[in-house]
C-alpha cells in the first residue's frame, strides 16, 4: 500500500534510530534518522504557520546542502510541493519558473539575493521570501520569520498528492514542470535500494545537483530506504569526491558520464585509495563501453549502467547487481515497472528492432504542471512515452540508440549518433564527443562530431576520420570539429541543441 512521505520517513526513523542519514561535506553537521523526523516535523509546522496551505508551491533556490533535502520532506509533510530552481539560472529563468508554478513562498540564501532582487516585483503569486544567511540552517531562518518552531500532529496525506515539481532543463522550448507525487517517491526509493543491492550502513555521495530527480531518487531516497548515509557536496569536484571516499568510507557513487570522465582524468594524474567503493552507478546519459571498462579497471569496482528520466522518478531499467551485466546496455526492467519497445503505431516490436521505449508503473509521474495537452500526449493508456529510441535483446536487456529527434537520415540510411560516439570514444586522445546531424543538399543529412581532446593531445580531424573508417560504414564517417569543452546542463549532461548547426 502506498504511503505518504510523513508515514514513510517516520517508519525509517523508527527503524534506523541513531544511524546518520545526512552529512554535509566539509562540515561537522550530522543528521540522524530520528533527528530527520524531528526537524522535518518542526519545519512542516513552521511553514504552516508562515501560511503554507495544502497544495501550495514553495520555490527553492538553494545550492546542494542537507537543508535542501530537509525542505523537500518538510514541505511535503505540510501538504505542499517544492519547486527546486537551478542556482545557475538567470533572473529571467527564475522568474519564469516561480510565476509558472504559482509559488507562494520562496526559500533561498543570501548568496542568491542579487539574482532575485530585481525580479521580486514581477513575482505575481509570491507572498513570502525566506532568505538564509551563510551561517543559518533552514530551522534558524524559519524561526526568524515565525518564532519558535513547534511540533503538532500532522494530518494524513493522500499518497497521490504532488510532493515536488521538477522543471526540465528546457532543451526544447520553455522548461516544463514534472509533477512527482508522494507515491512516486515512496515507491522509487525502495525500488532503487533493491535494484542496487543497498545495505544498511552503506555510504554514498550526493554530488549530483539536488534540483534533479537523479540525485533525489538514487543517493537520497535510495539511502533513506535502506538505512544508508548520504554525504552531500555543494558541487562536484573530482578531488573532493576522492577525499570524501577516503574520509567517509564511501561504498557507492552515482553520477553521469561527464563526472566519470573527469574522475578518470584526475585519477590518472593522482591515483588514490578507493578501496571502500563497491560500485558506481551511471545514468542521465549513455556511458561509452570504453569508459565503463576503464572505470572498472582503474577503480577496481563494478559499474552499473541504469536508465531513468525525470518523468520516471528514478529507475526504469538497471543492470542487475546480482546477475549478468551487459556493457553498453541500460539493463532490464526494474521490479514493479513494465517496459516495452513500440513502433509509431504502438505495436510492440520484436527483439532487435528499434522503436520508442515506453513504460508504466508506480514510478511514472502524474504529468506536467498546467500542461494537460502535453500530459495526454506523453501518457497514453497508462504508458509514458519517453522519446528515447531503443531495442531489447533476446535476454530482455535494453539498449538505447538515441533520442527520437537525434536520428540522422543520410541517403535513406538511418544513423544513430551513439554508434559513432562509441567508436570515437575508443581513440586514446579523445576526452568527450557529441554527434549531431546537419542538413546536406544532396544527402539530406550528414553526421558531424564535436570532439574535446585530452590535455596535450594533437590528433587531427583526418586522423579521427581514418580511425572511424576502420570501424564504420563510409556513410557513417562524420565531419570533425574540435572544441575546448562541450556545452552541458547543470547535471553534466551534454546539450546537443547548443552545438553549432553548420
């Protein structure tokens, strides 16, 4: 039976009393499971005193910190929904999300005052702005506004209530608010713990941005579901990750491929002791087989590729911890989630045939905030359409080949960028690569690869094209352009829509 977050957190606090749930990297502050329950109950009552009503939205503009997690849970316990906002956003982007969500309260820190100062008059629904100083906790800041925080009996909430609205990065048009319910979170947390084989006493790192569902579903709610500890980092930095692993005996690390490329590069310059690491989880984008192999060899740990998206509140598929892992695969459907590959008409395709990956389950989001038409377009008969093209093999393992709009058609031939990217990644001088399609007057489209090289590397474009020709059909050999860095969003995901289209 689905639970609301208040009941879920209470059960975990009783089960794991005394264990540490949250640590802030570089700080002495530890928050145990029982203190998590006490603090979030007090905060929930404080927000109600401030005027938060059931189904109200609270915007949160705050860097990675344990207070972000406390706020998510407290707002949900109070019956509201948190709207996380990326701290890298411009004032106009912040203004759009606050107004679109209709947030009545904004919680932020003094370091972001300059970002919001000029837009306050334009925030139509905002009633309160709560600003933390650099030395305050979220409890200190709320006390300043409402006085001493009290704990009262919290009403039972419908598990279908919205708990968090994650706004997508807006790669196609304006950002869209993805509505995540209590049920989504209380299903996905235990599901992550089961899929990863998490144990009581495991320690992980939340270096992924907490404004993104991956950081919440995996390190936060996965750990909360299994009695683990989360070391929260304000931002990702390879040297800090290595230090945290050694200092806190970290046992597993979730990240995106860009993070793993940086970790490999830093490790090659300064090898260190990572013997406590049992596994690494890669999601958010495709990890090349070459990089996966290097990670397992250099770090002497297992690397599991997993697949999910904001709309899935975490996992859709994962390579099993106990069972066969297939490099390059996103694994098998996780427990309680149905996954299939369909054609444009919704027909289920045979193994090996490429189509759209769709799924259904208790992890599927409620839809898009104030966008009923888009919701009905994306969720059909309970199946959520991801827009990702994939195929399933005879063993039930899924393989992503690219986004629906990434497909390149040249002279009638279909080319999926990942196939070319996998080959270029094998070149020893390549750090990162992204392939897109460009219009061509005769061929329709041609592939073009944007390549970032490792420091000191001097390979030429013709050299890379020659390398590709030994592994790819001639029509798949891309044009080459070298760049210092590839454009990325706040999670480290490469933003292909920002690459030059010429």
